[in-house]
C-alpha cells in the first residue's frame, strides 16, 4: 500500500494574506488511486466539496478555500487535532488520506512536521470545525524530489480536510504533555520507576522532524527509569504506560536538552516530540 501519512519536513513561513474573495471554481474529477486499492474520492462523501464560502491567497503560493467555517477555537502550534482528510494531485489522483488506513479520522500534532511544510502553515490559519480545500505549491509539498511512483517531482498538492475536534493532553507532568491515543484496556500492568519499558519510537523537533526512528533499525528501545543520560521528560511521560499503548509526548526544553541542545539534531531551547508504541513493560 502506498500512502504518505506522517511524513517528514517542517518549516514555518511568514504568511501575509493578499486577498479574500468569493468565487466558484471547477474542481478536478477524482481518479482511482495509483495502487491496489480500488477507491476514489467520490466514495468519501464526508469530504465532498460544497459551495465555496471564501478563500485566502498567501504570498508563498498557498491557497485556502472554505466550504464551511467552524465555530471552534483557533488552531495553534502544538495542538493535537482530529482530522478527516484526503491529499490529491491536480489531476485528481488520490495519494493520501485517513481512509487508506481504514480510519474515519486521524490525530495530527501541529507544528512538528508530521506532513509537509504547507500543512503546518495552513493549519495554524484554521479553526476547529473548518472544512477546507488547501492548495500547497510544490516547494511547500514534496518539491523537486516528489515520491517515486506516487508523487511526481515539482507536483502541487491539494488537500480536502475537515478539522473534527481538538484533543487535549491526557496528562501533563511538570510541563511534559502526554496524549494517550490508543490504550490497551485489557492490560493492567502499568510502568513505574521500578520497571523497564520496551518501545518503538519516532522523535523529532519543530525544525528537525523525525531525526531518529527506531522502526528503521527494526529494534525497539529498552528503558530503565534509573538509566543515566535519558531525557528526563521522556521518563515522566512513560510513567503509567501499558503494553500496546500508543502515546504522543511533547517534552519542554528544560526537561530535554535545555539551552545546550544536542549535537546538530536538537537546537538550544527546542522541545522534543516522541511518537511511541509500547511493546512491553517488564
């Protein structure tokens, strides 16, 4: 299966609005995805475009059309939101979407490069409840590299997206934010400072998304809470986790690498984002 959910790269551009206007526009006919999945855009009726309410154009080439204005709060960096989305090329070819993972919605952490640069720029312009179509120019999408067999080089991307709701942290410990996205309710054994936790992870910063991914080594990490040299905020975030739990953890700089940063990977005073799947608690 080819999909690009939770991919790399983030860069925050300054976006000044050039104009807002009402306008009807022809929308490309959807095509079958370039894979073994027999699915078209028309099958996702929840993202079927309606009348354009208004739109904004940005100096960096990004464009947003509103089919519906939400009445919820504004979206900010470090918000976790639940989204229903599709990504397609200008010829209507579907290349990404939560339905490809058989999920009605997916969580998204804003500002940490979970998708391409254009995503984080656009999302901080939206509100909870918005239904939009976002045009992302190639330089804010996959650029000259594209994705072999899926997205051609220098291809513009179009996203249809509904912001379903904001997901508040499940827990905040000394400034460490923890989202328990999937819980193994059948498991009772929780991690304490006397335990060892084995987990797969992806870790990154706003300027260096996913700089380390354990899945690429096919080897989970084993952490003892009395180990030295481990990010303190990570330890705090793992307390009470259980086998098969899926966690997102955002660690403030003072609980990570502080004012010194870490090599050329983490800048001074940067926060860390961990995407974790717990394999076992010993």
